[in-house]
C-alpha cells in the first residue's frame, strides 16, 4: 500500500473483525527506527513465539491469552518509512522527523479508510508506547484537524524533554537507588534542574548519580542487566533520547519471551514474508527490530501543548507508565500530566487486576487520566500482560479502571 505523495510503502497488520469487537486501535511503536512488530509478537498481539527446536530452527507460534485482539481490531503500523517492513523507492524519504511522520501516518489512515469504508463508523483509538509518546498526539492532532471523527488515544513515555529529563533523580531516590545525602546534595547544587545543569558542582553530583545506577537495567530496574559493567547511553549522558540502537541494547533482559533474534530469524524467512504479504528482502530490505537506515530529527517540541489542545476539546486520553522503568521514569510523566493544570476529579488511588493492586491512577478534568502499572518496566504489555489487558478492556468500554 502506497502512502500518498511521498511514495512510501508501509506494511499493515490488520486483524479481521470479530462480532464482539467494537473498537479500533492503531498501534505505533517504540523509538524512532523500531518496528511495531515488536508489539505484535512480544506484547499484545494474538501470537507469541515459542523457540524453535533444535536451536536455529524457525520458532512456532502459540496463542497469546492476553492479546488485545480479544477486545479490539488492531492496525500495527511500521512508521516512519524505512522502519520494519516499510520502505521507499526514494531513499531521501528516510530523512524524516516527528511532523513528517505524523503527516504520512495520517495520509495512510485516510487511504486505508478509503479502501475499507465499512469501518468508518467504528470508534477509533490511537495508541503507542515509548517514543510513540510523540507519534500519538501529533497524529491525533492531524486526524482531529482534518475530521470531526471520534478519536481517543492512550500512550506511554516521551512527552517533554524537560519533565522527562528532570525525572530520573527523583525516581532513583524514591526507588532507593541513591542515598538521601546524595539526593539532598544534587538537589541543592542543581536547584532542581537536572536536565540542563548550570554549574560544575551540579554536573559532578549528576555524575555520582550516574555511577550509582550504571549497573542497572534502564528499562526495568528489577530485571538483570546484560549491557556489561559500563553503562552506555545512560539518561544522564543523553537525557533527551537514547539512540535507536542503544534503545534496545540497554533493555536486553532475560524476559519470559524469546529474544529479538527469534523475531529477526522468523521475519527474514522467505516463506514467512510471503505468507504475511510482506515484500521480499530484495525489495524492502532486511527486517530489523530497530533500524539504523533512517535519519530522524525530533522537530515537534513538547507534547504538552498537543495534549492540552486535544483534551480541552473533549477527547479522552489515558497516559500510562511502568513504575520500574528508569528509561522514562513515571515521575516525569506524573509531573507533566499534573502540570497541565486540570482539576483532579479522581484522586490518587489503587486500581486492581485479578483481585490484586495492579498500580495507581489519578484522573483529571477533561478526561485526562494518568496510570501506573506496578512492577512493570518500559514495555508494559510485555512485562504485565494480564494487567495491561484489564486496563485496556475497561478503558475501551468506558468503565472505571
């Protein structure tokens, strides 16, 4: 399927309608350069991988009992052009940014609904995680600007450089990763501004924080760390955004699901690509979880203005964070949602899943909700699949979480 004007081809994973499904969800994934197929096979898609035997054989697929496809139709969108199975005949299209990505994704949606108008009456939701904290509100803005359709979104992670950049120190202290003494020193020397250190003393104290957390898994502090004894691309070193390669490298863990080599092997097999209607490698290139073939420039600024504009116009938004993710700590997300200035209408409280406290939430006026998932790392549906399906289902149905 071709994106209009920019001649960019994109792969679409669409789940056929099941009678009880009444909602739509457009899945956008990860850091610039990372494929939505990660969400499909490792998080909330209908299938998970089971390692092939003996080692090196193709993996088998098994049903995911916590798939979000149980309650919704899902479009998984590889975006921008050059990511995952998406490609362009014009390599200049791989030079892109936030605003071009939003525009292209919107054109894709218009074309898709033109081809499948029978779905226009369905409620439509836009979602994503990680860097899609940029993709989601910018795309929602394009959709709302162009049409009066019902659009709702939920997302996690990147929103505002300053809030996210300042969040690490308070998160590290609250989690017991740095001492009270160091927290007091760094707060005093930096005057609460950890994102843009204004003095040498502040820089020195931040380096001490950096050393204390260097051996931890950035994307889930509860998980083992496999990036060696020297931290790479830590948040202190690069508070704005890890690189596309560093993004996954820092997050490598022994998770219950197989590692990314399994997906890479499967998706670069000729018979598999043919079966899922993806172009062969000679046309679209090799599938990688995160590619380095795009040149991406963040150019949209803070997302707070987008959220304020959309929620003030009546569109629902759910912002969620794994509370053990140090890559984009929940403390920053909690701070920016509070900074919007809306009245609290559902005061901070626990929410439950399977009879247990699964996290906490706070609801604001204008249908803005902030939610944490207890014990989860960066990719929430991967670490906490049952809890994720629970809050997702309730949200779709308009029920109290």
